């Protein structure tokens, strides 16, 4: 499963989302606001996103922590 998380430092929901995936043994790729590439910044800004985390599963945006929880539940994970 391809999961991408856009996060920022000192973000409780970002930490909780990563912990949830770690606890379930699900891998992900993370881009932090501190070290985002120009391409990652373009993706996030192009979507009008202002809050973190933003999570994508298989290229589909599921939103933040609540969206991740719902998506994992729907997938039976």
C-alpha cells in the first residue's frame, strides 16, 4: 500500500497518524514542512491545504488523522 503523509513538526495529529500506521505495521513515506521539496510544497499548496497532516493512500487524499482512521477501517486494517 502506498501511503504519503505531509506533516509538520510539533503537530499532535501528525504524530498520532504516524503512530497509528507504525502500530499497524503499515509503511509510509513522509514529507515534513521543514524539509519539503519544491515538488511536495507545490502539491500541498496546489490543493489549498493549510492544515497538517494530509494523508494520501494510493494517490487518493483521505485528509488528516480522522480520514486516515476511516480509510483504514474501510480497508479492514
